[in-house]
């Protein structure tokens, strides 16, 4: 498999990921700048990694796009749009966006949305699925109201177990499962999940789920259902054909490492959930040439599930010794956290710069990536191979 | 512009998506024509084109089988084998 060490050169839209069909083109979609094409129907677009060096907040026009099902709306009329709340509730609700906006004082959260398959292209051995580099993530300020506000208004049954979320996207054939995700009732009633209409002070971009998106801070992007149109409270398990994307896809081995030996299968699986601690260097990329004559300030980002970043350590000698970076100002515990460290390269020639984050939950990024069938949840230490002159 | 007209304009958002430009590699194998017909029903062929290189016939055939058993793709057993064989040759 390809290694992130190999090439992240700016002109290479594969960003170090080799593909059967060759290069992924840059494409222009509505409301977006040029992004890397993963799939066109339904659209799946990756953010070029250089964007993460521009700002801590990922601009709306650069934010990655992911759909699963090709039968989704390309036109939405707010006069007709409704959010339906039904199932094990006292009273079903049908809310317009305007009604939702006036139900409670809007709240903001800055949170990272990372795709479960971010960096899947570096899985070794390789697995089928979207061959992503590291750009299927973004950090934005989301504005909306807490999910629990609408659930409380509907009156959740004391027997409730799960809440499911469906959007306006539909499968092309009826034999294909719909894309529906579930949260357990405690999580759904916690203060964290939001029903958001705002992203970085604007309406959600169409392709990121206009007019309403479920925000699940600290959880992988698969739960952040787009074009949200139906919330169903269940007093049973979530089963049936349309539970596929919850119960069959997006599964991890249910063991301590959430991994298996390549080729083997786990006895039990469980749905993917929270973000493991992860960090990147954003201001250098593979094959860059750096000078030994003067110090250089390295910069980057770290994030996790909201436990809080403890340290971000840097190695410029391929992992032999580690230096502690300075953490920047926090935009909130679910946000990218910036870090900086000034380093000097004493020797000329090839060097490997590595970044390793730890969090308040005792998690530390591992040196080697573990493996699972879906190529999910990659969070191994990132290495950047450079030349020093 | 009347107020009613302005309000109508702002309640509708509409986008137009660019067409797919990626095509399947041509081949005289029977799987090529089958793939053209069957693999574009639910998604564009970049789903196939942008997979890892070097997947063998067994891996491609099981990827096609997944389309039938997980997503209900209308494929016979012989379709699955022909398409798997074609994909392992061209990719």
C-alpha cells in the first residue's frame, strides 16, 4: 500500500494514495471551490490538505462532501420542507425551518466532522471503499438548537431506546437500504447533539445538508445526517433493511484494539462511534525542502472526541526523540486545536517529521495503524518525509 | 419587485450538478457491456475507477457480489462472475 510518506505534493490530487484508475481530478461543484473528486454520482468530494494550513475553521466552500445514495434532492423549497418527529412520542411534530429556529435560543458549537473512512487509502493491506487521503474532515462553527429541545417538545416515551435520523436522500432502487442512523436515547437527550442550520455564520451549503443537519460533536461524520427530515423515537431495537448503514456497514471489531489481523474476521462487531485522538502537521508536506540554516516554526492541528488534547509532541528524527509543542487557543473541546513548535534541523539530507497527540482520557496515537475491514478510524502517528539542505 | 415575488425567490434553493466524466476501460470481455449496463444504475463508475490498484479477480468478484447481497443490485451469478473477471483484467 501507499504510505503517507511517499508524496503529498500539491500537484498530486491523489495525495499519496494510488488508485486503479489513476489520478483523481479536481472538480467544481455548486457552492464549492475546486475539490478532489472521489465520486460524482452521488457526489463525494475531498478537501485538498493544503486547506488545513489556511485557517483553523474549514471554509464552507472547501468542506468535504459525502453522500451514499444517488436519489437526493437538488432543489429544496423551505415553504414545503418539514422536519417530522414521530415514533414513541406523546405527539408527533411537523416543523418548518422557521418554527425550529424560533423554538429555542440558538446555540453554537465548533466541532470537527471527520469521515469514518478518512485516510482509508493508506490502509495496508488496501480495502475497497472510498480511497480517501486525509482530507475527509473539517472544523466548523455549527449553529442550531439542541436535539433534545424538539424531543422534549414531542414528549419521549419512558420506554424509548433509540432515536433514528433520516434525510431527504433516498436509494435509487427499493432493494437498497435507505441511509438512516441511530443514537441511543441517553445520547439523544444529552445537551450535545444539535439540529443545525448554520455553518460558519451562513446557511449550510446545499451539499453539506441544507437546510438542516444533525451535529454529533465528538462522533464520526456518519452520524451527522444531512437534509434531515425525519426523527423517529424507537421503543425497540433498530432492525430491518433500513438499519443496514447502522448495523451492517460502519462496523468495527468489538474488541480492545477495534482491529483484526488482515484477512481474519472478528467474532463480534459494533457500530463506529467517537473520534480517536489525532493530529497533523499542516504547514509542511512530503518532499518539501527545508533549510538547516534557520529555525522553522512547525504548525498543525490536533483533535479528539471532546476529552481534551493533553499534549502534541513532535519528532524531527524519525521518532527517536520527541519535543513538546505549544498548544494554541481553544475554540472549544470538539474543535481542531492549533499547535506550534520551532525546530532546527542540525543535519542535511532526508529527515522524517512526526506528530503525536495524547488526550485527557489517556489515549495516545499509536505508531502503527491497526487494521479493520472497512478501513475506518485511522489515527496512527503521521510522518512527513522532507529534505534538509 | 413585489414583496410576494421576492419571498418566493428566497424559499427555493436549487443546484445543478456537473456530469460524470469518468468512463469504464473498453474491453472485448463480456463483462464490459454488462458492467456498462448494470454498474451505473445506482452510482457513477468512478466508484469502481477510484478503487485500489492490484485487486485480484476474487476480490473484484466479491465486491460485485456485495452489490447484489447488500444493495440488491439486479445481477445473476454469471453476471457477477463476468463483471468480476473484466474488472480484474482492466484494473
